[in-house]
C-alpha cells in the first residue's frame, strides 16, 4: 500500500496516525499532570523522592526484560509469511514471559542485599520489591501493544491506553486516599493495575499464537535482537544511574522535586511517544515496500522535529504558570528544573527522527557501543560533579551523555543508510525555537492569565515561523489538507 503513495500522502498518513494515537496518550498524560495537585494533598516531596527512586528500578528492568524482542517484532512483522506469524509470536512472547519471570524471582530472592548496595534511602521491602514485580507485570503487555501499533490498529490502542489510565487512577487513589498508604500505596496501585492489564493481554495473546514452534522462530529475531540485549541493559542503566547518585548526595525532599520536574518533562516526552508509535511502523513499511526508501525518508525527520518543537516550547514556557496556579508553595522550586528536562527529552526526538538507519540496514552491531559511550559520559560527569553541584550536575550529565549517544547514532545511521541531511533548515529551526523560548521565559508581568496568553501567542507565532521558513509554506499547507483527509477517513 505504501508503495503507491506520494510524499504528501505519506506525511498525511504519518501525522494522521500520530493524531489518533495522540488523542488517547495526550489526554492520559494531561490527566496525570492535572492529578498531581490532588496527590499533593496526601503525598509530600519526600514521598515523591521514594516513588522516584523506586520507579527507576521498574524503568531499568523494562528494556532488560524485553531483551530487544519487541523491536524484532516491529522490524520483521511484515517480512514474516502470514501463515508463520502466529508461530513467531508464540515463540517470542512465551520466551519473554518465562525469562522475565525467572529473572524477577531471582531479583526478589536477592533484592534486599543487591539493592541495598544501590540505594541507602529506600529499603527493598516494600518499595523496591513492588517495583520489580511491576516491571514483570508491565512486560506482559509489551508485545500485544506492539502488535496493535505495527498493524496500525489505532482506535483499539487508544482505547486501551485510556482504559489503563482510568483503572490506574481509580486503584491508586483508593490506596493513597482511602487506605492512606502514602508512597507505598501509590506504588502498589501501579502494580495492581499492571497485573490486571497483564491478565487481559495474556488472554488476548492466546488468539494470536499457534504451536508448536521451532528454533527457527527464535533464531532470526534473536539474531537481530542480540546486539540490542546489551544495549537494553545499558539503556536500563542510563535510566537508573541518575537516581543512584541522587540517593548518595541529595536528600529525599530534593529528589522529590527532581522526580516531579521529570514528570513534567515526561509530559513532553508523551508527544515523542505518540510520534514514535506512528513513526517506527511507518519507517519499516517504507523500507519493506519501497525501493526508494532513503530518498523518500530524507525529508521526514525535519517534519518530525518541527512538529514536536511546539509542545516542547509550550511545556518549557507554561509549566511555571501551571505550578503557580496549583498554588502549593512547597512545590514552586521544582519548576527551575523543568526546561532542562524538556531539553533532555527533546534530544530523544532528534535521535528518533534522524538516527534510524542501523535498524533499517539490519546492522545493529554498533548499538551497544553507542549506549556505552553515552553512559560513560553521564557517569563520569556525575562522579566528578554531583558531590559539589547536586541535582544540576545530574541533569547536565544526562544531557551531555544523551548528546553523545544521539550524535553517534545519527552519524553511524547515515553511514550505513545514507540519505541527505538538511542541516541549514535544522539550524534555522533551532534558532527560531530557541529565540521563542528565551523571549517567552522573560515574560513575567505578575498577572498569571496575561502571561499565559502571551506565552501561548509566542508558541503560535513560532509555529507559523517554522511552517513559513523551515517546512515551506505551500507544501506544509497541502500536508495539512492531507492530514485532515486521513483523519476523516479513519474516524
């Protein structure tokens, strides 16, 4: 199907799919942010410090338990023969379920001594034990969700994401407010919700699988994923190393502010996740169905980055007003970290947009070394600077390490999968967005509503400038029409 679409139609499909994904995900993330002041009635910054350190374990284990096999499903789904797909899925899902369960049982057995070497301020029982099993329960759902994305079943995916948020909210609020369990209640709510949906996804996979399976059904995906396994481990370490240094040199209350600022940064990263859900299947189908893939894909990263520049700018500028509007002074200080977290997550946008190539060329060998270079940069800077500069050293080290990783990924990706790089337009994009941020951050009239309106206007002006000077106004307007037609067809 993609082989017959022109550039504007392809872009319309990309953004149309992203919009459908975004309806659910954006509403979920916005709902999560709006729930923060409700949780603030019961949870202190210290509680958020405990939650942040505990959730780092769940985040660390996510890619480790997945072993890169989710990426293999995305990459090969349309290359597998239709009749063999159920056997591939049966082999991969069963293997990941069994292996992740064994690993979590081992971690549960040695957790008190192992995690005691990592954290000094948060005990294994109950917080980190809950985090380990939340990672296992979450892992059950990953391949089923990948299937929905790769098949472009947008509406069911969106409804499921919304349903997960609603059940998680109800369960977590019950444990925090009714049972008054504090940070333990919040984490327990995440575990119960992940377990509930894990059962649902396990039942859904029974219809997707067919047995018996052979070693062949694991061989090709593992050959692709094998270089990703150390990459997944390093990616997990990247996600937890900041908490390790914070635990050693920063108090729980400050870690709570750090965790909450990261939550607002994740509010932007949600938009990146929306685009990724559409972008990766889109890339793989282009690669599989078109001989002119590199030429077709050469301009798409520019549209990807430009589209996500606006929510990044909006969150960086407007979060301060949102926190002030919530009116809880003990949380005012967290805003100073938010723009830095937005920049940190925006680097992943650049990597996703411009760093695809190793996977398209099926040459994943360098990926562990890319991750290792980024991790070494972050750890080295944290080791040198965190004892003196605290949280700011951690954030700066994360940004530096991610810059190294993304830079290497882009360079190597363009070597193995060559296509043009529109450097002048990217530089112009950076100047426009950066100028809008510095102008907006200077707005401080003392009137909350006026500041919000003025900053919003700056974001809109920035969007017009990007369309006019970076994306070419006529093609961009034509693209808007294609997106609207694509949405109309899907809805």
